[in-house]
C-alpha cells in the first residue's frame, strides 16, 4: 500500500467513525479532516445547536491522543489555560521553589469552545501556542505535545458578551469552517438518533505517530510552479494596498490576506489531491480549499457589508478573475502571480 493509499484509508475510517455520531455535514467533516491532516488549526462558526462541539469531541475520539475541552468565559484568565507558577515546599528540607503547573493547553487536541466569549487578554494566550507550539511562563519556554491542534467554535449571531477575534488570532487558523443547518432528511435522522434509547460512540482509528506520518506524506506531495503561482495569485489578488488591485477590491475590501494564506492554500490543496488519489496538486484542489482558507483573512469594507457582500463573494470574484494558466488576474498585469 502506498503512502497516499494509507492516507485515504485513514481519512475514510475517521469519516466513518464520525458519521456514527454526526448526521450529514459532509463538507464540514471533509474540511475539518483536511485541516487535521495538514497539521493546521480550525475554527468552526455556526449558530447554536449544530453539533459543533459534538463534532470536535467526536473527532478527538477517533484519534488515540490526549484531549482537553476549555469552555471560554468572560472571567477566564490566561494562566487558566496556559498554566501558572506555583510555590512548592520540599517536605524533607522545607526548601521553597516555584514550579510550573501546566494548564489544559498541554494536550494534543484542544477544543476552545465559544472562543469569542473570552476577552482579548485570554485569547492572546493562544497565539504563541498555535504558531510556536510552546508556552512561555516566567521567562521559561515549555514545549507543547506533538501533534498539537486547536479546534475552536464560535457563534456568529450573538454580539452581547462576546469579544470578536482580532485579525492576528484569526490568521493562526488554517480554516474557518461554516457550519450550516441540516437538510430536512438529515434533521429527521437527527431526531430519530437523539430521542431514543440507543447511542453510538466513535472508536480510535489512528495514533499520534501515524498522524505525523500522514502529515509528512502530505508535505512530500509535489506541486507544479504554475499551481504555486495560482495560489499566490489568489492570495495577492485580495490585497487592495499592494500593486495594482482589481477594480472591485477598492470598493469591497479594506485588507487582504497575508503570506500564511498562501502556505495554507498549498498544504490544503496537497491533502485534497491525496484524498482524490493523485500524487500531484491540481488547480481544482486549490479552488476547493480557497474559501475556508481565505474567508477569515479578508476584511470587507463598510459599503460591501451594507450591500450584503461577504468575503466569500470576494473570493468567488477573485477566482473568476484569475487565469489558472498564468497565475495573473485577467486584465490587471502584476496584480497577482509570482512576480507581482
């Protein structure tokens, strides 16, 4: 069995286990698993009652890894999640010293539930952990377990008592996944499963070492220069303050995506290619991951929001404008592409 076949088999097994608990939500599950196999963090956004928390906790059960859930609240302090220095007294010598007591971040999979309900001070405690995989306390760096994932949820409709995530925080998430209402048949199946006496639980499918091996398989997948240029064209095409922007950008966008978006486009496209059974990345793979990678990295203007134009609309327009064969936005030389 090839490495790509092993990755596809592991993905199929995890998906099967998740569907023992989760009804429908095919696109959400696919995007969540792609982020996991790419080694990226994921933010799930949706109204209450759509099983966001259940999905993340069920995913943790398919992995033979340590799992912690943190319920974010307005009174949560940074040390409550990262850990703190505690005074230790030696019972024999009575010598006193400070020791670091790890917080719930010191695990493999962290569920940051309702992450937008805690103040920026506590949200910022995740920044170092999500990028550098470490926590600094009293001048000492403490390494986090490997692998390490933050899977966060937030409710987009409630504003009272919430603290919107700053752009720097959002940029740490590989994907923003939008969780929508189930279809009629799916909701009917949910009622049948959840109002009876029977219940089902997912079982572990892969361990940490196997997951790391799958992630290495993803990174080893080659990507052609023209596909790299296409990734750059999409990212650079969102930047209204760089080069010669597309005409509609000045009306719709205040700020575009940074280089981390291009990195996640490539990694996500590699996973998608492998799941499709290919050993190379194609343009359609990039397009498949473009929305979850880019939607939280584009800041739309007031006029765009007033017209009901979202970041997804901007991404759709950019995909229409960029020529896949040249990696350059049509009619606007230099706005995108490797040499822009």
